[in-house]
């Protein structure tokens, strides 16, 4: 007859103790596996993100840091002499430069016109193409085509339209039965910047139409059904349902349009080269012209630094004014 009396912990056989230890090892190993799996995933993610991070560092972080440093030197793009620290001399010369103030004025005027006009037209188009009628996909595509077209190509086409013998003048002459006197739109200081504004609105309104449309489609349909039951008119539906529902979209669009308007460059470079009489010169164009044509790298860096502060300030003010009040 085999005895079933349990053994005391201290009197257990060595074989039984060893067996218990071996049976506990898989549990410990099971605890380590998730950690090793996470470490492998982290290494894989690092290898995948690494190339993009290096490119961002080389082409974004390094230029920004260099701009901050060179803004306080007399560095030139091609010069046998090394750059010297000159303190705030670049900024002193900049604030006494009439071209700088003309460029800043052009930037502000352009932004004050483009931001409300382009945002407004984009919202109107979004409301139109959001209607559930036939043919909306066709119009969405047509309105978005200028966005995916190269801005250089569009600038060249509109430059031909604005010429003295261009299509725009010919159409105006025919519409007015010969009473309209053709204008050289891009060579007239009073019409050059407005002409670029019209072209910029036409080119960029499709992008913001898509953003507005995305915001419109996030508004619950139940709210509109409730408004219909309460007998709300079209304007009341827009004022009390649509407009409040576009709060986040509105903030995003205002900030992106403002930054885009302040960084105006391509249209100016292709169509007017800053003229006539600096009536279309902008801060970005002035910085590029100073750095690459006049070879004044330090001076161009100072302009870029002022532009950075300007954009940051305007974006912060817009974000503060459009914040969600608790």
C-alpha cells in the first residue's frame, strides 16, 4: 500500500523540486516574449522612419538653423572672405529699405483680399457640389483641376491672357463694342497686383472647396432633419447648423490660406519679377532675389527671419481668435 502523506516543504525529493522549476520556466519565458516583440517592432519602425527623419533634418531643420545664424552675419553666397558677425546690422538696413516696406505692404494687401475671397468662394462651391443632384462629380473635378496643375504653367497661361493683345483685352473690347481701351495688366502698377490676386483665387479655390466639402459631410444629417421639422429656412439652416458645424474646418482653412498668401512667390517670379516699380514684390521674392541674384545671403536670411516671425504671429492671432470658447 502506497503512503499518501504529503511531504514537508523541506523534505521534498530533489527530482520533484527540479521538475517544478522546469515547469515554471515557460511561464517566465512567456512574460519576456511581448517585450522582445515590441523591441523588434520599435527597431523596424525606426528603420522605416529613419530615412524620412534624416531628410527632414537635412532640408528643414538645418536650413532653419542656418537662417537664424546667417541673419546676424555679412555672409555672401560666393565670396572668398569668410562670414563675419555683424549683429543687428542686417535688420537695421532692412527696416530702412523702402523695398522691404513695399514688399510687406504687398503681402498684407494680398492676404487681406485673398483670405476672405478665396475662403468665401470655396465655401459657396462646396455648398453647391454638396447638393445631391446629378453631375456633382463632374463639377468637383472641374473645380479641382487648377489645383493639380502646375502653378508655373498656370502663371504662364494667365500671363498670356493679361497681355496687351491677350484674350482678356479682346473679350472686354468685344463686350463693350470697342469702348474699352486695352490695358497691359501686368505692366501697370495699379493693376498688376489685383491681376495676380484674381489668378491666385481661381487657382486655389478648388483646394479649399474640397476642405469645406469634407467639413460639410461631417455634420450629422439628423440636425438638418430636425431643422426641417422646425420649419427652418435655408439661411437659418446655414446659420445655426452648417456654420457652427464648420468651426474646426474654418480654423484650418483660415490658417492655411493666410500662410499661402503670405508666402506668395511663384506667380510673382513667373509673371512680373516683382515689377513694375516693386508693386508686386513680396517678402519671399525679395529674400530669394537678395540671396541668389544679389548674393547677399546674410541679408536674405534676415528677411526670411522677419517673414517667419510674421507668419508665426498671424497664425497665433488667428488661432486665438478662432479658438473654441468654453
